[in-house]
């Protein structure tokens, strides 16, 4: 997604701020800019969160993360399945593989590039000015970014974290990191309020150890951490607010990669070929990666929100299964992308709802239960899809579409046969010489080789529709029951809010009927049309939250 698209989506986020002084705005569902969620950015000094003199909107954090502020190559530490693709087994590996300390350390280094005293409003305004200019050519913009942003060129060339499967795993790791910070915040407030002792064994050992370390550091030099003249109760209360703000900021940072997952060219039809093409074909391979990215962005891919909680009867919010078409970078505001845009905005709200839930109930959700996963699109192989430009065959060789100008629309069974045996379905094995010729045709002779999707006759359309129904019925019968992942239960002393389970994510209700996606629970994303939304109930105290005051 483009910078302005990331920012617009992020500035639509509305959450309950739980009276945190470091979280401002988001007082209602009103979409005017004065109501945008804004937060003070926290840096860590000796593991103690300390507020910087930098306030950003939610959209700012999402837009700046990854593209301008990150650690180049941090994505290489992410745990990715060896085989590329988008099947259920591989997605479950991405979701269920335990997050490692190596992954969280890499994510923190990426986040710390934004949460730094070196980042100033002046630099941020310069970035936006360059991005918004209509008079600066694209190549000159890249040069200006290189001058304005440290290591921009390296960040630009090492960007696998913007593409599936890295983008999905990046969100999982970032959300995990955010929930860790929220868990510390929860216990800081509980200890400060006298509801539990700081040595109580109900507090997870890692949280106890962190708080012991942090309090000792602060006791030695409170001024270093901007905590002078405060007693321990006041310090713990302040730390609760800081860790909470840090949790929100880290989740927003991870949402850059989450939101990229909603662009057609960033989904996993290309998958690990993003690595293999440059490795095998050098600079020509890198150029061809961009060509497939651009083609899928322009033509779109059929997607569905297939990532659903395994046991919705236990109170987890489950989206209605919906299908839509994901287009790409630069099409967020138009091109029939409203349904996909709607999923994105609600998904980000729902992800932050996990933090609010933890802050209120102490329940820390995991992997398949993460709020953002419920809305995340995956390529729908039970629906028609265009022929991809490249296919990774079962022999691990890369194949390219022989007809560059004409793209066939494939039924689900045709798509499966094509990917299983591409050489007999209109594809050729890619070699270094053919890679060079492809670049020549697709770049130097681009107008002549501009691709078009075939127009379907009524007969052909009915054939594909029939195959889609057969494939959907077959997949429904074969779908295995997914195992319920472990999760941290709410502590036993937390009984005020546990009588009725919260249903995080259902608070954005449309006031007018619509055929757009999430008609019952979603934000009406209809371009410039007025968005009529119900205002959530005011919460006088975080512990007064009721199921109708939803995040």
C-alpha cells in the first residue's frame, strides 16, 4: 500500500483509550481528523518505557513503519514454512508456531528505529511533503527520501516483510510483543491499586522479573526515566500508562505489515518466489518480482476472510464468511476496493481490542484468536482466479506464463491442475536467458506486451460458476476441525468483568443497510460517502465495561 493509503486507514482506527494520558482522541466514532487516535511514542531505556517528545496519530505510525523507519532485514529472523503457498497447513504453521525470542528481538529493533529521539516532526513533515507532491517524478522522490531518511535505500531493497508470508508472520510477532507490554501494564495497575502484591505468584514470572528489574533501575536514578519525586504506587500507575501506550504503538507498527496483506500484489501467489527469483536470476529476477506484484495489484485476486476462531461458540468474535476482490497499491480509495478496505479498518480495530481486553480482564489471547486474524484476507482457491505470471512447480522450478498479453480466467479445478503441472497448462520453465527476454518484453516493450484478462462468454461463465460450487462443497466436507490453542486465562482475582464474555470488535455498526462487506458489524467504507456510525457507550471506569461497550 502507498504511504497515504496506510495513513488514511490508520486514522480511521477508533478505540477506547481507558483514560490513558498518553492516548488522545478517539472519543467517538466520528471520522473527522480532530478525533483521530494520537499517542505519545515511548522509547525504552534500560527496559523502562520513557515518553519521547513525539506525538503521532495512529495513521502516522502505520504509514511510517516499515517503509521509512525499520531495521533492514529484520524479517529474515521470522519463522517461515519452507514451502511457499497459501494452503491451510502452511497458514496454520505461520499462526501456531511459537514466537521466539529471536523474532521478538528483531521486531523490537525494527520498532526502535521509529521510537527514537532522532525521529522529528520536521523529518516526518518532509516525508509527507515528498509523498504528496504531484510535481516530483518517482525516481526523484526516491532520491529525496534517501537524503531525508537514514538507510532508506537499504530499507527499500530489503522489504520482504511487506509481502506474504512474511507480512502475516510479522503481524503475529508484533502483536505478540504488544500483548506482552499490555500484560505488564495490566499488573502495574493491579499492584498500584492494591489488588495484588508485586510478589504474588499469580503474576507471571516473566512479568514479576521485569517489574523487579525496572523498579530497581528507577529507584537508583528516577530522573533518568522521567519519574522524579514519585512513590512506588505512583510509579507503578505511571508505568501502567506507559506500557499500555507502548503496547498500542507496537501493535500499530505491526499493522503496517498487516495492512500490506490486504493488497493483491502482496498476497502469497508469489510467496517465497520473492526470494528465489533474485537468488536464481539476479537483477532480472528482482525486476520480474515487481512485474508480478504489479500485475496482481492491477488485475486483483479473489480473497476471503478464511482465518476464523476455531471455537466461536466459546465467545470469540467470528466474522461472517465473505468474499471480495483485493486490488493493490494505489487502489485503496477506488477500483471497487471498498469491501477489502472495510475488512482492513475493522481488523485493525479488532486487533487493538485484544489489548483493551487484556487491560480490563487480564486475558491474553494467542495466535488463532488474535483479533486482526478474523478479518485477514487469504487467497480464495475455491473461486476463479487469473493465471499468475509465475508459478513455483512441485519440482521447485519457477515457470512463467507463455502468453504474456492474454490472461485466462481459471476455475478452481483448472487453477489446481495448472499449479500441479504448469508445463502442460501454458507455462514454460524460466531460465536465465528467458528471464532476460521477459524483462526486455515487460519493461522495454511494455506497451506492446500489456496484459488483458479474457472476457468470459456466458457459457464459460456458467462453467466456472459450476466448478466453484463443486469446489466449495468439496472444501467444506474436507475442512478439518482446528485445534483450540492454549491461552492465558484471566487471573482468579479478576471477577468483575468475567461474568459475560466480551465480544471485541462488534462496536462499529452501520446505521444504514448496505451490501458491503460486514454489513452487520462493519465500518461502512464507501469512498467519500458519509459514514453513519453509532457512538459507543461511554465508559466511566475501565472495570465498568459491559458487552455492549465493545472495542
